[in-house]
């Protein structure tokens, strides 16, 4: 591991701790606010039960149940945060992409593996979540998305991605699909930072010189590669998102795997070294920020949804407050009559 990455990862760990403290403090604030709201609601409820004439238990009950729903959602944030706490030590990257995109091939290259986890032509090879380490980073190989009948695997992949500091989104150079775009949109709406890798697909035999020449041509044809990336980015409009800032780097994973430690010329042509640099650069430049962000977002993203919910509820409450004003008017009249009598 290079010393610059090692140093940066130590700083990243400190940032993760800061991020955790920040998120935890916000989480406690929110929890206390909800406890205050629950207390004032039960106070109102108690007062009402003493003045049966103006009792409006329906409204109070409704508010109580809405408040309980919010508290349940907040509890969920708490358990997510606890989960993340256990992951404070490692900078974590999840490799995400459709089945057969080459996620496990990427893992085999980074770990100089024996190729056992790579699919052999059938769909859905990886069915569980597997962590490995590379350059001090924890990288996770997950099942592919968009596979027929793979909904449970897909959930597994999404849960892993939610906890990651960075997503490596793997795309293949054959036509990008709208459902892949939908998955990317989902990750972006969770605030996840994404680095794109495009695996240029082309059958390849390392012992065939013509294949090597072909590969060289394919990898040099950057305009075709860029056109595919741009075609994929156009899907962002369907999701009201802007992906113009997402960077992609191209590689040919199959040849990188076959040539690694054996044929430096082919390994160079595969451009895999650019993928490695791409990841390390991101960690060096934005690592600390990404670590704080993971923790802050674990509270901020679900909270922004909760806030939307609260706005909706407060709109309803405002309408219902008319009923209260009416009750108050009735009470005033009743008081006048009582005093007169
Ligand atoms: N013909 C061809 N096949 C490729 C190329 N790159 C990868 N493959 C094949 O595509 C498959 C990719 O396999 P994996 O790395 O296991 O893909 P994955 O993304 O992990 O797939 P899941 O585990 O199912 O999600 C393997 O069968 C590779 O041999 C390529 O450039 N050309
Ligand atoms: Mg796999």
C-alpha cells in the first residue's frame, strides 16, 4: 500500500468518527424533539379529559398515531446508525452493476485471485455479499442487479450499497439499460457518491495476436466509448437527476484478469491501471469528506423525508385547528352564560 493512501486512510478514520458524533448528536436532538412533542400531546389529552365539553379526542388520537409513526421511523435511523458505527474502521466501496457486468472479475483482479468467483456464462453468479481488502480499502462484491428472479439478491446488494462510502458503478459497453439507470438513480437519491467504470465487452483470447490488436483498437476508440457513456447518462432525465458530474473510466476486465502478472503489454492495453488510479485518487482527494458524508447522510437523508411528512401533517393540523377555534368560541359563550346564571 502506498504511504500516501495509508496516511489518508488514518485521516479518513478520524473523519468517520467526527461524522458519527455529528450524526449521533443530530439523532439525539430529533429524538428529544419528538419526546417533547409526545409529552405536550399527552398533556393536552389530559387537560381535555378534564373538560369533557370540548373534548376532541379524534384529533388527539390521530396526532398521537402520526407521532408514533414518526418515532418508528426515527428508531430505524438509530439502528442504521448503530450498524454504521461498526463500520467506522474501514473506508468501504461497494461494486454495483448488473449481473455479468464483471464485478467479480474486478474482485479477482484486485485480489490477484484464482478466478473462481467469475461467472461462467450463466446469469447471477454471485449470490451473497463478499468483502475483500485492497490497498487498505474494504471492497464489497455483491450480487448483480436486474437479474431475472433475483429480487432478494438485489435487496442484499442495495443494503450493502447504503452503508458504503463510495459506489463503483460498473456498466458494460453493450447497450446500457433503463433498469440499470433506475438503480443508479436510486443510489443517487440516497446521496451516494458514484464512480463509473465501463467494462468494454469483447471476446478475448490472450494467445491470439489478432485479439490483442482488436482490443487495442477497441480501447483506443474513445469516441464510441464516450457515446455509450453519454447514452447512459441521458437516462438521468427520467429521474430528474443530473449525472453530468459522474466520471467514468473505461477498461477491459477480461484481458486485465488474463494478463495480470503475466503479460504487461496486454495489461497496459486493458487500461486497468487507470481504474486503480481512479479509485485511489478519489480516496486521496475526497476520502475524508466521503466518510463524514456517509454518517451525516444516514441521518440527513431519511430526516429530509420525515420533514416532508411533518409538513404534510402540519398542513392537516392547521385545517383541523379551525375545529379548535370553534370549540374555543363555544366555550367562551358557555362561560358568559354560566357567569350570568
Ligand atoms: N465475451 C466476453 N465476456 C466477458 C467479457 N468481460 C467479462 N466477460 C464474461 O462475463 C462474465 C462476467 O462475470 P462476473 O465477473 O462473474 O460478473 P458479475 O458482475 O460478478 O456477475 P454476477 O455475479 O452475476 O452479478 C464472465 O463470464 C466473463 O467471462 C468480455 O469482454 N467479453
Ligand atoms: Mg459476481
